[in-house]
C-alpha cells in the first residue's frame, strides 16, 4: 500500500519489488487482494503512465517499450497526437526554421528518434 500511495504501479512492478523481501505465494496473495479491492489497477497505471510520458515529450515507440518493461502488453496510444508532439518538441529545441543542411536535419532526426518517434512523425515535424 505504501508504494501505491506514492504513485501508481503495474502488477509486475509491484511483484518485482516485493519478491525481494517476501515469499512468492505471499506476494501473489497480497497483490491479488490489492487488485480485487481496486487499489492496484494496470488500466489506471497505463493511462497515467502514457499521459505522463506524453507530457514529457516521449514518442509512441519509447512509451510502448517502457510499458512492456513494466508488464503491460495491451494499451491504446491513439488518443494522443504524436505528430503534433514531435513538431512541438523539435521547434522547442531547435526553433521554428527547418534545418538548412543535411547535417543539421540528421541531428534533429536522431534527437526525435531517441525520444521514441517513428519515421513518419519525425518527417512530419519539419
């Protein structure tokens, strides 16, 4: 409960943290009880996590990878406009003007790629 008060956690995150100090059957029983009483919800965690990462300027590839690492396999990113986000992130970092040469454009593309944007979103940002 103490961990869930601070922030939402996925079932897998909590399991990995708790298994270090407790037996497997105790952890499973406790997590099932938390889930049943709706203190722990993967759906709620997923929605909050996606919104948090979107607000941080992360792209869908990065968000999906982070969710899978936390044990979340099914999620919907369609509510968010990653094309507009990629453009806003590029403009905020590099300014309104499109890059004038290939070297600068490549640099900006690599930056957006490292943030988790796909090829279409990156090209749309110019």
